[in-house]
């Protein structure tokens, strides 16, 4: 086992412990149906050999899991690895995370994209008021690097010397 792989394994939370903490946060006021908000629900086992618990509502008859209505819903990655990815998005690239965990780049990217979109929805744009200072403004004073607008013009510095031979 490579040293880097061992380091990653040390910091990836155990799936069962990660889901237990997630349940405590999501169901802090008790398990309730996401559709009708009834607290008359019963446990229906687990989702396909994973620690994700299934529930059924006695009021409306809908089935749901611990992950229903979250960004983790319909993701095939283990919960501990999803939490590891989210915790390291600001430190590591999606490509590096996918290689470290041995998952497809697309799976890690989709989770990171969903997480960022969820954060963008939850946090409103800041409203600035009072005196506001902006530091380090850059203003371009020249035309170097700009494309020519007139095709007949030569770009500066591209004139050639035509020597005539006698």
C-alpha cells in the first residue's frame, strides 16, 4: 500500500459513523416524512447493503431514505468519502480527489458541483453599505495583446524591412 493511499484512508470517515452523525443532524427533531411532514413513520431496513436507512410514512405511504432531499441522494459514493471530498474541495482538485479515492472523475465532479450550487443557493449575495474600499485595481494603458480590428493595419512591431538587391 502506498504512503499517500494510507494517508487518505486515515482521514476518510467510516461510512457507518458518518451516516450516524448525518442522521443526528438531519433528524434532530425526529424522523418525519419529507412530503407530508408527518412524524408517523416506520423503519423499513437499509438500502442495498449500505448503512443508509429506509423509511415509510404511515400517513401518505411515501418511501424515503436518510439521504432523500439532500445533495447525497442518488450518489453511489460511500458517505464517508463524500464528506472527505466536500471537506477537501478548497484544498485539492477534483482530479486529485478522484485519483486518491479511486473513483471516476465525473462522480467526484458531480458531487462537488452539486455542493457548490447548494452553497450558492443558501448564501445570498452580500449587501454592501457605507464606505467601501477596493484595493489593487488594474487598468490596461496599452494595446499590446489586443487583436486588430482593421485587417489592413499591421500590428505594431511587425514591420519588415524590404531590401532591394541591385
